[in-house]
């Protein structure tokens, strides 16, 4: 994915992004927005454990919610949208997003 492939804008209730590669626009959930913003801030990628630590410091997860499971679900979804790419061996996946302009 090229650097200009994703255009995004942050709003009070989340992120809206446009994927120039697919031509699709997506409104992300608050959690997906936080994950994307962390990934954009780490263009070289981030280990899943580090991503979880950053997300935990940014949000208060509802009681009974498994944050690792939810972040994994979000990463799967971002990958399906062709917004994030997992890198590395399956035992230690990395994720990254390439920011663009809006």
C-alpha cells in the first residue's frame, strides 16, 4: 500500500477514512479509531503487546470486555479493509498503517 493510499480525519466520536486503493470510505468505531491512530503513529509497525499497552492507556474498557480479543478483532477488520497490514511471524504479529492526507 502506498503512503497516499489512506486519507483520514479524526472527529470527536472516531475516525473516518478513505481508502484510495479500494475507493471505499469507512467510519471506524471508537476502538478501531484508537487502534488506527496508534498504527499511524508507528509507521514502522508495532508489536501486538505494545499496541495493547498503548490502547489500554488510551481507553477504559468496559467490564467483562477482553481488550486483547477486541483489538485482535479490530486488526482483522482493518486488514480486511486493506488499511493495516500484519507483518512478521504468526507467533508475534506486527501491524502497521500507512497514513495519507485528507
